[in-house]
C-alpha cells in the first residue's frame, strides 16, 4: 500500500426533524428535515468544503433510504460541488 494515499471516513447524522425537536422517536418513519435541519446540513457542507480545500476529500456518500438522511447527504454533496 502506498503510504502517500490517505483514507478516511466521516460519519454524520441527518439534520433535525420536528420529531427530533419534540423528543418523538422516529425509527423508520420518513420524517422530513425541518428548517433547522436544512440549515444544519448546509453548514456541514460548508465546513467540509473548507476542509476539502485544505485536504482533498472524496465526494462519496452513503445514506439510508429515508428522506431525512438522503436530503442531508444531497445538501452536503451539493456544497462540495458534486451531483
């Protein structure tokens, strides 16, 4: 293995939903992100973009099939310039 190649992994939770805010367990309920959750995803994308400029990162993301997770990932990837 080439010692110059660096591999890393980042894990994050989806942004806030109204159920999170109200202490309701969601499980597999497909609860949408609220405005706070959307802003959280945007801020995460901005932080990762800054980090990417300092150290190149791969733009690969995996998420559950629940909308709140997929939307969080999509917002972050858009901030990083990925489709």
